[in-house]
């Protein structure tokens, strides 16, 4: 299976990964599976599932995979996958390969792929497992992403913290050392000049460009690799409509200068690495950077304190001799 060459779509959530998936889905030779979180939810939890040579453990893993939200939407032939898995070497890489291959075969596609934004943190692992894989990193301005996250289930509720998460995602792609196996697609260029960007992407993937990729929004509810479930994920509704170039700069209307400064204070340096120039004046940006750094340290300290509060009693007793004395005790010494 070393010659298997899947496409993996990755990036920070709300950067346009669903849009790129829809566009590639419209290509008659390509089938991109929706989010499986296979590495994060399954591969990383090998201890939880135990030795897959045991049928019960293998079945438990496959049950969880097939029931996972996006996977369940596409109605894969679960029994066929189980039969292939039982006859395989039962390694995680093999199971992921079987899933992706069957996904593409059931849709009459020659090229298989998968879209999980979170997999940007596991590019080297995926490349070791799939040496011939191609990776598509979808990139969008940090200010637009932070603005798009507001009110969504996974948002921290703090612009500076969401900007830090953008920074973590895009830095992971930059540091991935995947060589020529990774292509970055910029959201802003894609919505403004879609044919040019899709031709570039197709060249990287060694595919012929087809005009149907520009008509991805047609019959969105009956996409060949499964619908975009806007009932469960209403924030993906725009990926079912024709392109609107204005969304690239919607953040300029929605965010106040102070909010923009928060984002740029946390993500400005990484933004510059990707060619996104901060608009906050230099002096104000330095202040925003210091302020948001202090906020992040306080947030991390709060998380550590809450985690320690949940620690077993034995751990807290072991720490007690080293803990600072209460203030009234210190004042008496």
C-alpha cells in the first residue's frame, strides 16, 4: 500500500477547507472524504482500542469510525469495510487506507482524499504512513478567521486566544518539513480568481482542470461524497453557495480597531511570515502584543490551576511541602 497517494486537506478551521473540498469533489476523478479526525480521534488513542488483532477491539474501532459525525453522513458500506479490515494486517495506516480507498471506489473516483483541518498537526506522521500523499494547506488571514470564529462552538470567546490558535495551526504547516508534497492555497486568491488558483492546485495534484470545479455549488445537497450537513454545522452554509469575493475582507467591517489589534498582537509575527501585513500602528501593536501575552500567560496559569485542582489528593499532598506559605504566615517570619 506504499504507492497509495491520497490527498489530505488541512488548515486552520474556517480557512476555507470545506470550500476546497467541495471544489475538488466536483472533479470526476476525485473523492474527498469529510472530516474523520482519524489521527486525532483514533490513531492517537491506540491504547484505548488495544491490540487490533482481537476482533472485539477491531470492531470497536470500526464502530466508532463509522458512527463519527461526518463519516456517518456519507453512508459507507460498513460491512464491506469490516470484511476488508478483518483480512488486513490491522495496522492503523492500513485501516485508514482501506477506508479512503473504499470511499473513492464507491463514488467511482480514481483519487481518494480526506479533509480534517486538525491533521495539520500530524503532517509528518501522515507522510510517514503515506509517503506518496499530497497535502493541501488552506490559508486565510488571521483577522478573517478570528472574525469567523465568533459565536462558533469551538471559539474560546476571546479574539486574542482564537488568533493564537490560528498561529498554532499555520505555524504547524510552515514547520512540517513535507518538502514538495505540500501546496498552500490562499483563501483570498481562491475567491477572487478561482479558475487560476484551481488550475495551479490541479497542476500540483497532477490532475486536469475541469470547469465543473467552478460549479461546485450546484446540487450541493447531493454532493457525490456526501452533503454538507448545514443542519448540524450551519457555519458551512456558504460552502454550498456561489463564491462571494467580498467575504475575504468582511473582517474589516465587523472588527473594531481594538479587536484587530488583539488579533494582530497575538498573530502578527506569523501573519507577516505569510505576507499578511498588520494594520495596527507599530506602537499600538507593541502594546497589544504585550497585553495579549500577559492575557495568555494568565489563561495558561488558570488552566494549570484548574487542572491541579482536579489532581488526585496524593499529588496535592506531595506538593504541599513545596508550596508557598500563606501570606499571613510569611508576614510573621
